[in-house]
C-alpha cells in the first residue's frame, strides 16, 4: 500500500476539496499514515478503485492502545462506496477487539461538519455525536512580543534524550486522560510515531517544569507550513493540579512569538469544544478564531463470543 500513497492522496484531497474547498492534506501526510505504528496496511486499510482505475474511496480502522477503541475513517463521494467502506472498518474493529479479548469495542469517527452525507451514514449505523472540534487560527500581522514566563517555572525546549521523552509522555497521559478519543499509547510506540512524522522534530517539543517536575507540554509541527505558512500546535496540555496558573496561556503566546519570528503568518491548532478544561474560551481569549469544524461520532458495539 505505500505505493498507493499518491492514489490515496488524489482521492482524499479531491474529497476534502469537495467538502471544505481545499485539499487539507499533503502527500506526506498520507505516506505518514501508511507507516503509523499500530496500523497494519494489509488489514486495516481499503482503497477502492473505479473501473477506469481512478480512486473511488479510502477507509481505515486504527486500533488505539489495547484496541478496545478503534478510530474508523471513510472518504468517498460515492454513497455506495462509503457505505461499503464503513462496513469493512466496523468489521475490522470488531475483529481487533475480539483478538484483544474484549467484550465490547468503541468506534470513533471524525467528520467535517460540511459532510452531511457521511454524518447521516454514521447516524444510520447507530453512531451518535460525541463532541465537536474547532480548528482555530490567529494571524500575525506584526512582530509578536516574547511571552513572559510565569514565576518559578522553568522552560525546557526540545526532547533529545530518553528521560525527557519519558517525562513528556507522562505529562500527556496525565493531562489528556478522559478526553474524547484519547487513549494512551505504549511509550515506545509513541516515540516511534513521532520519529516517523515528517512534520515533526524533537526540537518542537516544549516542557514547563515547577520544582523540577514537568507539569505542562506543547508539541508543535510543520503541518501547515507549506499550505498556509502557519505554525501548528498539535498538542497542548497542563496537569490538572497546575491549571489556572497561566501556563497554557504562556505556551500559546510563546508559540505565537516563535512563529512570527520565523516568518509564519499565523498559528493553527485544533480544540475539542467539550474539553473538560475551558480550552475553547482560552484560545478565543488570546485572539484565535475558528476556521473549520469537525464532529466526533461514537458507537459502542458488543463483541459476540
């Protein structure tokens, strides 16, 4: 399937353009997905070709953690192909859960709000709305002042050694626990996944420490560097007991300043609007505005013995 990356990109970019007016992906993103740790391209992906060889649909089933939660994704402008792909992904999700000895499996799927057809297909298959995501953006039309680090907080840029990466992963697990769709990854798989990501380098991971304890994290990437000339905050988390101290706001302003100084015209991130923390309000308070909406759908299936 790696040889099919160009065909998948052709399909997905055309599908996205039909839904939201632009490709919203890169060939490198497709290639990254095909080698994602935990994804078996032989059993977990389906590329449908039309009679003339053109790509007509693409679907994936990605098992998270111990595979009791499986993310299923479908892209096709042909309703019949989309329905078939959803059936394949659901069957594979049940198979994953059965292999893991689970009595049920949770299926998550993330859909552009503009794609009413796919949303209806999911609803017809007993998926229910679970949450909504806003892609947020702020534009940098002038130099951005360096952010002021809160008192008694130490800033660590980069994660080039095993101990720092382990600490960073622990902060992610603790700060994102309970959020929609979040399942902790085994540490080695998490490291491998970031190593394989074409838009990420370990210099783009930032930690904040209090009394030598890592308490907040920000992971940036170059996901929108080519398409929008924007920086991207892929993940931002603060341990629950350290929230309300301005750490998240500092990490945001720090990213804005770094992006502006690098010549980026803006900064982008995605937020779960049902986040247990008031994250959406935080991002709006620093000047970010929504540019795109996704909905998260969920269904839990019992697994027959």
